């Protein structure tokens, strides 16, 4: 099922605020971008800091607002800020900043970052009418337009000091629309597709204190959810307990047990085009839950009876209805053989086999190495990389499989 995707979901927006009275409106703009599912990094010029404080944006976006090139020098902030942006929006933009952007001056963190940008750019000017109409500003705006920068506004209306005229910051909705247009719809086959990702390790309670669990951190599944959303997928993340922050632009369903995970997935699956099951599901659960803490000397803990949990993926494989099904296999030995066997037994299109007996792959760490095996015979080895990059490779394979349908 294809539905119009929210193009900002999962995208990363750099929001640059410069010094004009309209700077206070940028806080609402940040909220609107967040509501659209984007992550937002705010950046303030020194003059903007006289109108609004970094704390406002840090509170709204949950991201630190670096103030100059020499803060966090280990990170080289202007390079990092520019590279992570999918789109940059300058709002409000003063005549001074427009001039610097046009000429390519890089004398502070904002302008150095601007010169590093390799993504679509939106500029929303705000200034007095005379400054806007000045030949210098108009020439600078024309230069920016020629470079592909989208200029939104300014509008006519009340300005600072009681004046009225052209120069007012464009409406928030117009700026958000310009950012959407700049990003453009994703051309990924995942755009607009319903994607279910499961992540984390289920917990099967024994009593109010104890549970049967496993070492899964959820990192691989969260990386997949973020990546699928970044490509325009409408993602439901079914998350067993973990310590990660909910990704923006993704609907998160927190569950604890395998049975809860199964019931959420089953309720969503009819509409789904893709299911990626990175979760480590407990194969067994205690046959009985004690709502009172079991005492050590009762003897009951030494003989907990277990019953088998439903195999969620095998159940989905049995009623596939054309959707792409991706499984994971965490193995210690004969990894590929076990992976191929699971691929067949569970009716999958793709299985991601990874070793969990190495320090740099598998549970909890940020890196992984894997072999991707497809039902159509394809095999792809991914040497040691980050879980984010491996998520990209898995999504590439899913895109190919979708494109074949
Ligand atoms: N899986 C599932 N439901 C289960 C067990 C596993 O959906 N009850 C899914 C996992 O999310 C994973 C894949 O099946 O994508 C393989 O899980 P794994 O635990 O490696 O496979 P098992 O079939 O449980 O085999 P074994 O534990 O014997 O290796």
C-alpha cells in the first residue's frame, strides 16, 4: 500500500537563526519541523543570541547548540554540522548574512558551516524594507538564487519599530513547505511504504523481580528504523526493552514480552510492505508467572518450567502476501549454514547473519559485520562497519527486492 510520505520524516534539518527581531519565531519553526518528523540542529549567529538564547533551541530540539568554531574543537563543529544536514534553512536571514552567504565569507561558525554545505538550502529573509530593496541585497539574493538556493518571502506586513512594508519573515507554514520542496520526495522504493521493524530483546517475566532475557541492545533495529524513515518509509518500530531514545519520525510501540511483540506486529502486518525483524525474541517463557516474588529457599526457582514462544517470523512467512520479509540470525558457529536454514524454514526474502561471539560485532556494540543471504541466491558480505551503515546496506537490498515486485 502506498501513501503520500511526509518528506521530512527522518530528515535532518540545520536551522540557522540570525539576528533580527523575527528570531523569536524560529523557536516555533523548530517545533513545526520536529512535528513533521525531522530532527533539527539549531545554530545561532552572535546577533541572534541577543534576541533568543541557545537554551530555547536546546530544550526544543534536544541537541546542543554550539556557539563558535572553537567550541568542541575535537569535533570540528562546522564540518560535522554541515555533513549531517539533509537540508539547511536560514530563518530569519539578515541582509548581512545574505551578503556573507553570497560572497562566501566564513568568519564565524554559521558562515563557516554554510560554506561547507552540500545539501539543499532555504533562505527566509527578514529585514527593513529599505534594506531588502537595496541594490546590494537584491544582487546578493540573485546570486543565491542562481546557485539554487530557495528564497522564501519576505512578506508584506508589520516590521520592527512600528513600520509596515515588505521585509517581514515569511509565514512558518510557507517556510516549512519550502524546506519540504527543497528536500523533495524520496525516490527510494521505500518512500511511502509501510515498514515494520522490531528491535531489542524481549523479557519474559518469572515474578515481579526476575525475567528471562537476552543481551540484545536494540541498536541494530533502531538503526534500521531510522534509515527506513530517512528513505521515506512510514515506519512502525516495535521495541522490546532497551536504553535508546525513540527515533524521530517513527511510530514506536514499546513492548516487553514475545507475546506482546507478536500481537502488535500481527495488528500492523496486513498493511505492511516490509518487515525487518532485528529483535532477539526469547524462544521460551516461564510456563507460569508468579505475581509474588519467589523466595530463594522455596525451591521453585531451581525448576522453572518453560514453554515455547510463538515464532513470529515463521508465522509471518506462512502468510506473506507479497511483502518483503527480513530476518536476522545471531550465531556463534556455522553461521551461514544456520542462516540459510532459517531463511528457508521461515520463508524469508533476506537474512542478515551476524556473529555474536566477537568483541566488535553483535550485541551492544556500535559496529557489526554480517553476511546477507537472499532467497533468490544472492549473497553479500559486509565487513566490519557501523550498525548505521549496515542498516543502509540492508535497506539497499530491501529496495532492490521491492523494485522487483
Ligand atoms: N524470531 C521470531 N520469533 C521467535 C524467535 C525468533 O520472530 N520466537 C525471529 C528473530 O526476530 C530473528 C529470526 O527469527 O529475525 C531468527 O531468530 P533466532 O533466534 O536466530 O532463530 P531461532 O529460530 O530462534 O533459532 P535458534 O534460537 O535455534 O538459533
